[in-house]
C-alpha cells in the first residue's frame, strides 16, 4: 500500500517539471509572482495569505513551505493561529454560499418554491 503525501515525495519534483516543461514554467512564474518581495503587500502578509489558501486547499507541502516562509518573515504563533481561524471561517462561509445554490437547484428540480 502506498503512503500518500510524505516529505519523501519531493524527490518527484524534477520528474513532474520535466514531464510538462511549459506548464511547469507557467506555474512557477505565477508562483513567483505571488511570492515576490517587491510588492505593496509586505512579505509577512503575503505568506499569511498563502497559508490561509493552503489550509483551504489542504496542500500539506504548501502549508509547510508557507509557514517556514512566514516565520522567516517575522510572523508570530498568534498571527498563524488567527490565520487558521480566518481561513476556517471563510471556508465554512463557502459552504453556506454553495448552500444557496443547492436551494435554488432544489426548487428548480422539484418545482416547489419555498415561501420562507
């Protein structure tokens, strides 16, 4: 049985990049844009935003990388904790937003319009 998402999987980075060079180049350029240090948003806040996104997309490699970068940029444990809860609240809000779509689809599918 395979072990999924372990640090040892990083040995496949070059294999992945070399197997789709144009796509990898485009991705890495986009990633570089998000991680640049010369933007208006300070690096620490860029890293905290990146952590929030990584938490919601549930990418363990991203979480690890962005936390390490955030610490280097001066982020505190308390800032990380607030980032975790902000990301959690926004992710939960997304479920409510999609719940509105679920109600609409239900009404369209059943022909039953709710008065509430």
